[in-house]
C-alpha cells in the first residue's frame, strides 16, 4: 500500500511540475504579446500598421541559411536554389559562388533528395560580370577572383524534393554539400507578393558610410523609415551581426515587428571590392525573393528612399510608374543626392543641405522576374528607365568634406513631396524618441 502511495505522490509531483512549466511558458508568451501591444498603444495609424505587420505571413527568406562553403582552395559556394522545369521533366540547381580567376572550373554535380536518394546532374557554369569599372580600375586590377553561377541540371523528376547540391571536385575527389532553397517561380494563390524587398549590405568592407554612422540608432532608423514609406520585407547581409547591432535587431523584430531576415556573409577571401560583393548580394537577393517580391533593391545603411507618397499599394505613383513600364525594362533608376549629416540631427531627413562636390550615383530598383541565367550576367543585358525625381529620390547620407557649396534639397522638390518627407520625419521621432524612459 505504501508503494502505491509513494507512486501516487511521484505522479502528482510530475504533473505539478509539468503544469508549472506550461504556466511559466504561457505567462512569458502573454507578457511578450502585452509588451508589443503596449508599445503600439498610441493611436497613430502607423502603429496600427505595425501590429498588422507583426502577425502577417513570413516569407522565410532566411531558410535555409546560406554560408560560404569551401569547394577547394580556389573556389567557394554561398547559396543554392532549385528551379523545377515547367514543361519538361527535371530542373536545375543554381549555386552562387566565387573562384580564382586563374583556376579551371573542374566539378561534377549531384542532387541529394530528402529521401536520401542521390541523382547525378549535368554541371555547367557562367560568370557574373560587371561592366562599369570606370571608378574601380585599381580595385579591379588587384582583384583575383571571379563570381560564378554554377548550374546542375537534371532531366528526370523525383518523388521527393531536392535537399542539397553536391559538388564533386574532380581533382581531389571530395564532395561538398550545399543546402538548397526552392524558388517560387509561379505565384502561389495563398501568398501575396511583396511589392518591394530591400536587401541591405551591412558588411565590414562597405565603407560608403563613416564609422560613426554605423550605430544602433541609425540601424533602427533605417528600417523604421523604410517601413513607414511602405516597404515590408528586408534581407540583411552581415558579416559581424553577432558582435554588432544584436540589440537593434532584437528591438526591431520583437518590439517593432519589422520583418528582418539576417543572413551571414562571412566572405572567405580578402575580397574588398564593394562592387563585386554587391553583385553577389544582388544575385542572391533576386533568387531568394523570386516569386515573392515584385521588385528588389540593394542598399547600404546610409541610403534612404524618399517617395512622394507611401508605396505600399498599387495606386502609389512609384508603383504605377514601374508596373506600367514596358516588359523589356529590367530596372528603374533613382537619382540621388549626397546629403551632409549633422551630429545634432538624430532624424536623418532633418539634414537639409546636400553637396555638389560629393559625387552622387544612380540607385536601381530591379524587376524581380525569372529567368536570370539565360546568358552571362552583366549590365549590358539590362534595360533601364529613369524615375522622375517628383516620384521618388534617394538621399545618401555622408560626412561632407567642407561646409561651402551646400544647397537645400527642399528647394529641388515639389511641396507635396517635401510635406510627405516632413510627415515621415515626425513619425520617426514618435517611434524612436517619444516616451523614452
């Protein structure tokens, strides 16, 4: 009898502990939800959008996480994507990689499926080239690496989905596995396409912004600004996210509900060419968001888009302009101004002067349509059209070398455009600096 009593006591103890654990877990979850609701307790319309955005569908741009894989001493691969053929059997895997400019490409390929079946594929490759090297001749002469798209084509269907690309080094006979992300080529009925996805280059080699600019406040401001103008999805490429900005990332995702997809970018070589890295990021960005985003843009932390109105609907001027353009147009140019930063102005749009001495550049919003690999990829294959500054502009925030020859950017825009920028500035102030304890 005593044994049964002891057993009963043990069972009661186990049940009590289980209930306590469940209660604690639910209590923490409830507290988290209450904290989010409490933050958005203000009556501003933008905060209601935040709550809406917090619970919306996630595109899982970060699955599976890419990583630079050593294929041999001269070649590395970053991310792999599967595209199933439409009219014929089979499909192809596309791997974004980099290799020595002097080394021959000697690989064979296989596809590893989720049921652990391995099927051989036909290997091929192409270079991703850049054509505008006028500002980077010295950089280009010192560059020893080439960006590739490695292709592995299959001619038969399989009952399970591709899981990994296997590259066989024909010299060393070693096999290297790269996880595969499945492309969304055809629109799924239960998924709404994002209008515009920003891919943020937040890597240590990117010196387009001064070191003092690279802080948590500006990281948070970048995402909140672009949320406010109607951009809902962000893919962040970062080589040191564990050491920097973790607090900002946590705050943006947990408190503000921003859809951040942070990808590691631990580039394996001393490749400090910003242009080449941007080409890698652009290629990954377009493939990763294929079928999920109508347009993509690669940006740096100090590049801010200023449309004349919110761009979250098809009725906005910017979206109507891009959607009505010819099918032959691949990308849309946004003119920019180099706006001088003042340390006393925390909201960047409050900086009013721009420099004519600092060379500005054209930023591009790319139409995100497959296929990307019919031919060697370079800018000669892209047809551009410029977007009128009355529709949208880009401000690149810089530390100006001198204080003369500065002009007010407000005088270059229509009053309605300026008023919208002022509105965004006020909303940013509310979100970032109001009710701080």
